[in-house]
């Protein structure tokens, strides 16, 4: 066998062996959520671009409110009202105030806003101010949010919903993004049949192709299923050649463990370079990573749980490497108490499926102890906990972090 790798070693090999793909496209910002920027983006203008009130109240000159209190309020002349979306009716002079709503355009001469609860319209043309304000209080300046020329996002940034909103707020209606990697998924195994076929004796429906398709698409790739290939050297070699001709990344499901019918390793050795065979990880030990014609090929275990964990921990980071992502996807985590003991052997990293039980925000993680072929354990699980290589199991009552899936 080739050298086995720990998960950190595998991720390092991915960084060293593969480079971000060439090619980009310009698309509408409204369609860019989740896409990766191909160039940095800088602000083309100031935001908000005008002095704006952050509270309902009265636009004033701060100096006119100094010393104001409940017993001796400042008396200001009410000279107008500012409406949202409209310019002020004119400048503000000494001893004057204008009614202004949140978001309103501060008039020339004003430098602060008195909150409505700290004031009183005593007469139609008079405002009493009961609390002083400092210059700039309850006001956002023309460049206080974003200044023109500010770098908003670097190349390789994965755009989030809030990023798209920020770009639109600055009038950036189109962005240049990295092209999505094409990912081919090849299933192997004489016992595998399509999901719409009733399995015969000893057969099972294809699960991994569709799990991988979802993981790949979520990571930013464009997956394409290449069907089921029998366990034969020539059949897999031809299928792999076709896949490599069309895709930037190939995922082979099954056929990666040691056995007389497993031919993935032999085919990969004949076509390219095997970077590692085997991960010091459970589930996922039979994983293979190879480079063929400069393209990554991952041989995944056939058991559904193993394939899912390898997809989440190895293939998703591989897609992000091809995209040149600088802010990788991160799943939400929750810290809870472990409800049962988890046995584990030292020297390998283990990912254990857990269910969260409890109420009113007080959860416990119940380990799901099942073989990697038990697909119900994936559907029932709320997430994964990680047992490091140097730890020999976890005791019930231990505080653990659950990665939610």
C-alpha cells in the first residue's frame, strides 16, 4: 500500500498538489450568492453619501443644546421638516431645529440629532431640548459606513447574502466570479443498481452518487453523474478517461479498499500519481487521492456513511481549493453534553454521528453507534463529533462540540 495520511496531511497535500482553476465569468450580482470572486472589489463611492440621521428626532447644531436639562431646556425655533428620500428644505441656522426621521438627510449647518424622547414640541414653531447632544451624535456621516476606494472583498471571497446586499447598496450590479469546477461522479460495484430499479438478491440502490452530488453542488462545483461502472479494470479505466475529458475533478464511489474485486488503485496507478492510499480516519480509511493529468481524482469508500464523511472532510475542501476560496464554508457548531460513552482507538481521528435530544435549549448528544453501511444512522443524525487521534474514547458527561449537518 501507498502511505496512509492523517486528515491534516491529506488537506496539506490538496493545497500542495492542486492549484485554483483558470477561467472566470461576469454575472449579475443578484445571481452571485455563493459564488467566488475572481477579483477584489472596492467601493466605487461613499456610503451613505450624505449625512444621515440614525434616530427620529430633531436635527440641531450641537452647540445650541449645551447645558440643556429638564429644569432648563434649550428652546429652539422649529423651522421645517425633513422627509425620507428628500433633500432638506434648506440650511439650519443658529438656534434652529428641523424635525427629521431615521434615515433623513441632515441639513447644512446641523451636526447632531436630538432624539424625540429627549425633546418636546412645546408650540408649533418651538422645540424644547431636555438633554444635550455632542457633535456627530445620532448621525452617520457621508463616509462613515463605507468610504470610496475601500476594499470590500478580496479575490477568492465566497459571496454571502449580506455581501450581495452590500454590493447592491453601492450600485455594483455585476461581478466577476471564478468558474465553477466540473465534477464527475462515477459509481462502481456489481451490486449497485440505480435508485429506480428494485434491487435483486445481494444488490443495493446507488446512494453515494446522490450524496456526493449534493455535497459537490453545495461546495460550489457543477456535479455530473456518470452512472454505475462494473468492477473491472478496463471498464473503470475507460469511464475514468471519459470523466477526466469532461471534468476538473472526479469522484469514484467504491472500489477503493483492499480486495480482489477492487480495481480503483490499479487504474489510478496506471493513469497517474497516487498521492495517498488510506486515511487514518474512521469512517473513511479506504480513501485514495490521486492526480491524473493534473486533475484530482478521489476514490471514496463504498459504505454510505464513510462516503459522506470523506465528502464533507476531504472533497469539499478540495473543491474550495480549485475555486481558490479564502473564506471556506463553515458548518454551525453547538457545545453540548455527551449522553453516552464513545469508544475509540488511538492513532486515528474518528467522526461519530450523534442525535441531539432535550428541550428548551438544553441538549445532549446521543452517540449513534452503527456500522458505516447503516444508512439510517445518517438520516437520524443531527451532526458529527470528532475524537482526535491522541484520545482513546470519550466518557459520558464530557462536553463536546457537535458539527451540525
